[in-house]
């Protein structure tokens, strides 16, 4: 330990503390703190999820997600304008079909809810990037992400989500979204080979320029609870543990990501975000060349909202701290229900 030279110490600190050991010097003023800030969340990072439903004049607030709505098509233009006005570059679209069946027919119908919504969004605000979620669970009567096994075929249990049988359906859905005008498709079903199947399906029809954002690393998470109200996509029986990842596994995430890169994914996603910051970080480090998105999911949003409504936390500070943490962990892109609020807060 050295002292300040005159043997008396200083008013600013205890005698003998080495000058080099004072990180607080760079925290003295807002200007200094700004200069040394390592992570900046920008509105450019955000993707805002949108739920579309049939009917007219519908603006249904989702009970477990205050401030998030299901919109009918006629209300979309105004909502899209307000999103673009805030500077948010992209939306992620989810549809609630009129009817559900075993295959999820409306999922690839030319006049399906998502296809109509895409056309309306691109008409109203052409510069807003429209990403579509590609999965079966909102469309199948089972609420599952694929076609189901019946009987005990090949040793698979009754109700097992069949992988290879589901792939052509996913490719067909993605193609129909492309034809409607989507800027990017985002398969979320965690079927093996889904990226390759969608890539081949798009390329064969002349859509080789359309990017795929793969939900590459998606966990079987209880944090999706409120989303399943919003998109009416809860499984009628069972759960998603036979295809979504076990929350205990991190090394396996690298395997999932590597396969999707090999299959032609243009961007990767880790989902959820908050309980998986380590996975975001290692995906970032192992795939430095890939744009990486993180999905700050419905349950993460709902917890903040609920605590804030009780006056237990400061919503603005907590939400920005969470978004900063996700970015600091290594995400380039953050899909968040807080995007509109955050865009105003950080403006
Ligand atoms: C599947 C899908 C889900 C979410 C996004 N896409 C639900 C699920 O896998 O059960 C969850 C998003 C959220 O919780 O915000 N189409």
C-alpha cells in the first residue's frame, strides 16, 4: 500500500489506498458514466411481437400481458404506424385462426389470418420488417407443434409429435408467408431439419433471397404461459418436452445452433432470455458470425408488469435493466413486449 506522499491521507479517501484501485473515478458524473458505458440498448435492436385475429374492430387486451393486444386486420395499419413511428424496425407476427384442425389448414391458406395480416402490414408501412412465426401449435386442434403419432408405431408413443411428417407442412407455411410478402420467416417448432426443409421449399419456388430466423435454441419453458393465452396455442394434452430443449442443458444448445447454421439459418435465436443469459453468451461466442436474437418472452414481461402494478418494482428501470442484460450477454436483436415502452424511454 502506498500513501499520498505527505503521510496524512486525503479527504477523498483513506490514507494509503493505491490510486489505481479507484474505479469510482469514472462514475462521478452522468457524462463520465455515459462515456464509459459498455452496452447500449437501441431501438434498432427491437422486434415487437404482434397478435392478429379474425373479426373487425378487435383490440383485445391479453389479461396476463397488460398493454399487449390481439388486433383485427382493420386495426393493424394504425398499430404498425405507431410501431414504425417509435423507430422499431421489425414486428414478429402470430395469428389466431378461425378454425383449428389436425394439420392446421389455415396456417398455409392464401387468405389465412397471417397471410392477410402480412399483406396489410406491407401495404400500410412497407418499410416495417415483417417476420412471421412458423409453427403449427396455434393452428392444430391438439395445440401441438406438429402432426401427431397415432397408435404405437415404431415404438413412438401415442400423441408423439412426428418430426419428418411435420417438415413439409412447415415448408408449405413458410412459402405461403413468403408469397404474402413476409420479409423473413421464423420457424419456432424445434423440429429437427426444419431450417433445411424450409430453405429447400423456399428456394425451389424462387425465394432463395428470403432469410430464415431460426428459433434454434428454444427451451421447454414455463415462461411461455401468458403467450399461450395470447395466441391460444396451449397443448390440449401433454407438453412440449419431446421437442423443445431441457432447461438444464447448455452444451446441447451449441449442437442445435450448429445444425441450424449448417442447414442455412441466417439468424439464430435463444429463447427465453432471462433464465438463459449464459446460453446467449456462449451462442454469441461460438457463432460470432451469426446475428443473434433473444426472445424476452411473455412470462418475463408478465412478471415485470405484475410486480410493477403492485408497486413492488420500478417498471421502467427494471425493464431497461433486463433489456441491457440481454444485450450485454451477447444478443444483437431483442424480441420484446416491452419494445414500444422501451423505445419511448430510451429515445
Ligand atoms: C410457438 C411459439 C411460442 C412462443 C413463440 N412461438 C409458444 C410455445 O412454444 O409454446 C412463446 C413466446 C412467448 O412466450 O412470448 N409458436
